[in-house]
C-alpha cells in the first residue's frame, strides 16, 4: 500500500484536456461512429398486453427500411 505522501493526483485539481474539444463541438462520441452498411434499430412493442404480434406491414412499406421480426424467439419456454 502507498503512503499518503506518494499520491500525486488524489486530492488535487487535474486539468480536463477533453473540455476544449467538447465545447468547440469537435469531440467524437460513440454515437458519432458510422460504419458502412450499419443499421439502426428500434424495438416496437404492442400497444397493450395480450396482442400476439405487432403489425409491421406499414414499416415494411417505407423506402430504405428493413423489418426484423423476432416473433419465433418469443415463444414461451417449456420447463422440464
């Protein structure tokens, strides 16, 4: 274990080198990353409980949209 006199950062003000880029709008965040062929996702849930499936036909008609239906993955498990 270190002696308290060996600590150089704890208890002192450390300059924030990332602040100027954030204030100028030049900082790159994870949400700014774009990968070729990247898709963005959205989970669409039924408006109320008890609905078996969410209607995706209107979303499928939109140009440039891809619909992924995961209904088979939602089947209830059988416990043995």
